C-alpha cells in the first residue's frame, strides 16, 4: 500500500484526500518512510523534517474530517532545495559555512505552497551555493542518480530531481541559475520547468534587476508542474520583475490539448562545434517525430552565435566573487577546491568585462526573440549525453561517445544557460533512454512570459508518449 501511495502524482493525491479516500497522515508517513529507506543509497536529503511534517499532516487530516476549506495541494508532501529558505528548518546552502543556519522566514514560493496545504518533508541536497552541475559538497558528500549509483544526479538541484524520480514526494522546489533544474531533470527522467523571468517571484535574489536565477518546480508530470505553478506564481512586491505580470490558469494549461496543429517549432541539436552523443541524437529525432505527429511544423535553425558560456561565466562568476570572496578568504578550509576555484577565477574580470557581458546578454535576448517571431517554440536536447560518472569533476574533461571534451559546461549543456540569461521559459521533458538505460531529456522553449503555452505543448508531448 505504501509504495502505491508513493507512486501517485500530486493531482491524484489531492483528489483522493479531498474524497476522504486517503489521509494526509498516510500520505506523509509513506513519503517519510521512503525517504528514510532510500537516503543511505541516494543521499538526496540534507534534512528530513519527520516530526514537523507528521504534525502538519494530522492537522490537515482534521481539516478534511471537519469539512473545512482546503487549498489546492492540501496534504501533499513536497521537498525544498537547500538553497531556498524555509522558516524554522535548517537551510545550509549546501555549505559547511551555513550548516547550522535556520531562517526565520519562508521564501515566497515555499510560503505559497504551504498556504495551499502542501507539507514540507525535507530539504534536498545542492552543491555549495548551487555552484555546479554535479551535486556534491563537503557538507554531505554526493547525491547519486535515481537510476544508477554509478552516475551523477546532475545539479545543482540534484537532490530535488532524485527525490522526485525516486517516488519520495511528487513535488520539489528547485532553483535554476544556468540549468540547475533542467540538467538534473534530464539526468533523472523528470519534468524540470524554468519559468519566465518574474512569473514566480524570487525573494532571495541580491541583485533583483540583473538576476538570472529562478526558484522552480520539479515534478514527475506536466500536470503536477501546472499545479505547482498555479500556487507559486503571481506578483509579489519583493521581486520587481513579478509586478504587473498577469497569471494565467497554469492548472488548466497543463491538461493537454489533443495536438499541436498550427504550431511551429524551430529545432537544433547543438551549436556548431558542439558534440551530441548518438543516443541523444536518436532520442531527439524521436522527440521531433512526436512533435510532428502532434501536428507541429518543424524547421531547423543553425545554432550560430550560441556559444554563450563565456558570457554566462563573466556575469555569474562576478556575482559569486562579490558574494563569497571575503568568506572564502577568511575560512578557505570550509569550501571545496571546485568552489574556491570558481570564486577565484572571476578575479580577472574587470568592470568593463562584466558590462560587456551584460550588453551581450541583451543581444542574446534579441536573438532569441527573433527566432520566436518565426516560431511558437524552440526544441533542442537538454544535455548532449546521459548522466556523467559519479566521480566526474567540474574541471575534468567529459567523454561523449569515446571522445574527450574540455569545458564541461559548454559541451554537456550548451543550451540551458541561454534561457537563464534571456528570461524565456524552458522545460526539460523525458524523451526516452540511452543504451546505458539512463534518461534523456528534450528541452522546449517558449515565448517570453508565454509559460502557459509552453505547459500546453509539454502536456501534449507527454501525453503522446503513452
């Protein structure tokens, strides 16, 4: 019975709870039991909030039995990446420097989920301050892929994706600064959605105007992503980009139309000079065929001018150096060599380099806008190969079909950083498996602030998989 409960989606759970066919206590206990059982193998949690979660579940059960009004996610368990603040629950940012930090306030997204009745069961693993696409840290070790203990979970929301894929909880709050939701979603075969800038308020951004990071949903189904967005989205005075943004009905959008008739999709496997494994190419071709079968008109684009890792790094690493330089210099022993190296690497960037990168970022936005004037969506592989080996380092070459490539970022996920910088919505959807049995993701990109349209297309793509 417990495993059957764990396999249910959030949408299914809410219906059964409201019909009094399942108790929130049963649901939350099943999630906690599975988390405790799988934690030694997967290592996807930093903190599990068992006692608190069960107390909230008992209160939720009482509300059901008393016939009180219920929120959209009443009694549904969820997890939160340990970069995102949770009131009264330890939030470490994945680092020894904050291992005992307990916020006194929820992030806006977390507060909204809790107000809708969702129940926090734990904080999921992330590398130090989300600094890389491999989820490991001196604080907790490394998080293993949900499908293979020999492979990475991806990152930096590796714990969120693994907890979701491993059927621990159906909903996960993640974050994405360069692909950190979509990369682990692709590695673990779940849905990772990075919304448009401002759609879900970001209450922890230090640079609210130049921010390129997003607090995001990770789920197993597009329908559940729609439920999370319905709750998390909507303007808040803390985030200037959210003010005045109209919230559509994301819940309805995630229930698929029958087809993509009349829609146009531009596609590209990789920017020029970037590799794509044979497995990923096959899965991508199959995904394109599925889009075509749904009625979409397909057209290739050449990918020229999308070598944007240097732009992303000039912006992102300058931010990291400004935030963390004093901390690293004062207590270098608290941080991994990988983290220290990234903070130190930004020492060579001048203010002119940073501002030039911001000009390039604006030009990149216009470039993507021009593509989306010709089409409704863009399509590309989320990653150029399946999950990397568990002992992979950010600064080591990666192997793709027997060939070695330097610069992990630009060769493993050349397409994810683009849309952090431009603000367009992008989602990684499961799109088959490789010959190694590991998941492969397809990335779909929609028009700026047209997140509901992207959800509709994603739901149609998912439904067509059968």
